[in-house]
């Protein structure tokens, strides 16, 4: 097995989009780490891999082995759950788990996310915004701690209203929200993403500063 990861880095797919070979290699890594290496005979195949919303994130080696993996589940209440975070024994120390976590958290950053961390790894998960949510407990003889990450909300999105919404009463807001009606942008056009809303806010702030300083407010970046 070649331990050098491919330059393509993190792969992502729903279970239905995986071929049998890829899925087998992911499950084998999970069993190698959580059952064999940790000497913990527990039901690794819990049925949740087959849920239609389950997403898999992984990093391949140059010769086709899975070097790192995690699973992203969606619970019935809309909370996302990260689990099965693991790295092949010979590929640790390369930052693969960090790459996987960064990709998964970015995908669901505007939703609550939970995970059950093995206690020794709690500091690692704190670097992604997770905090302890309860007391330490034993699961299959291994100390765990539940952790939670609250959603990151767009800074200005809450100040917009949808086209079909009843106009709210006037209320003071940040400069970007106050300037929107002056430019005929007092709603979020259909299909705009949160990132595009934030970019529009930033642009409007910049235009306002230029206008007050005598600059050219008509100059703008494409959105």
C-alpha cells in the first residue's frame, strides 16, 4: 500500500453513488481501525450507511487504498452527525483527518452538527468549533464525550426578506441592510445562496464607503 495520498484530496459521495469496490474499501478501513486495532468487537455495520441521506468522505492512496474516512449522517430532527472518523495506521500524521473534517463541516456549516468523540480526540474536534455536550461515558469500554457545533448563520441573511414575504416593520440594521432599499434590493432574489447574499452585503458596504469618500460607487465585482 502506498501511503502518499492523491492530489485530488477529499472525495465525497452518497451511498447510492458508490460502487461496490469503493464502499468495501471504506468499510474495511473502519473495521481495521475500530474493531481490529482497538480490539472492540461491536456491530460496526449499523444499517445507517444505507440511508439515502448518508454521505461518505474519504481520501485515496495513489494505488487505490482508502487512507482516511468519515461518515456524515442526517438525523430526523435535521441535525447532522459526523462519525467513523478514522485514518489508516500507517498514514497518520499527514493531516488527513483534518482535511476530511474541514470538508464535512463546510458542507453543513449552517446546521447543527454533533459527534461522539473518543475522549482523547476532543481537543482535535474543538478546533472545528465543537464543544462538550454532557459528561464523559464509556461506550464499548472506550471513554467518549458527546460534542456539538452550533450553526454558523450568515451575517446579513437574516436582514433580508423573501419576495413573497409580508414586509416587516422598519427596524435599524447594519449598513448593508440599510443601503439595500436605496438600490432596489430589499429582498433576496430566488435561488441566491447564503454565500452570494454575504458577497452582496460586502459589496454594498464597500460601495457606501467609496461614495462617502468621493470614490466611484458604480464600480463593482460581478456576482
